[in-house]
C-alpha cells in the first residue's frame, strides 16, 4: 500500500496476517440508528511507514531492509554482503596487509556489507587522495597500523576502522573538538 503526500511517498507492506475478517456496525446518516454488517475485512496499519520516498531528493528512507524487500524487488542487491570472492579480492588489494592469521573467513557480516559498498571506491582515488586518506585515518585511528602505505589488518576490528576511514565517517566537532564516528550519513 502506498500514500502520496506532497513530495513524499509512504509505503507499507501488507501481509495476509494483517488482513482480518471482522464484524462491523455501520452508523446510518442520522447517527441515531445503526445496522450490523455481517462481515468485512480490516487491514492493520502501522504507526510508521515501512519506507518513505522523497521525490525531490530522490531518496528512500527505511528502518528494516527485510520489511521493504517485498515492496521494492531487488533492493537487497544494494545492501548485500560481499561474496567470498569479492572479500578475497578486496583483502588481496595492494593497500592491505593481512597479519596474525587473519583471513577472509574471519570477516564478519557487517564488514562484508561494507566491503560490498566500498570495494571500488579506494581504487578510484588518485595517489594524492590515497595519501590524504591514510593520513585522515591515522588522525582518528592512530592504533591502526600503516606500513609502507599499506593498512596492517590483524582482525575484524582493524578492518572495520579502515573501512570507516575509506567511507570517511570520522569527524571532529567544531566547538569541543571531540573526535567522533558517524553511524550514518546524509549528503547535503
């Protein structure tokens, strides 16, 4: 089901469990009389839409991917985990050095999703941008080792820090100067 309001489109998935037969009373025009309606159907409507599409921004907002997969066929491809081959290929990149026995088998689900989204970004940077990015990551994650222009990845946590850096999610607050990590971003 969808509702359009100005520039926003609201979507809610309707499942069989949400459609229930019910008996109703119908008030007549003068509202002093009523009649029984033998059977009808009600649909449970959630307080919040499963997805909201902003036409002006061309952006889709949602809380749970599993709720919108049936509404938007194929959307999970945008938020998928990298395949084993993609993870292996990414970890074999010349800017990554795996140590202490860390392999693609040790990469957890969230990092697999991050790799699927970021796997091509770093390779498209110029050498100057790569150098700036390494300095940027070191500024925020000083314990993430960089040797000979390669990120030394010992565990899944190191990989996550590097991926957050490639996604440029670190920032410093302007007033307090506090270093922070953005959990989500909206481009302005």
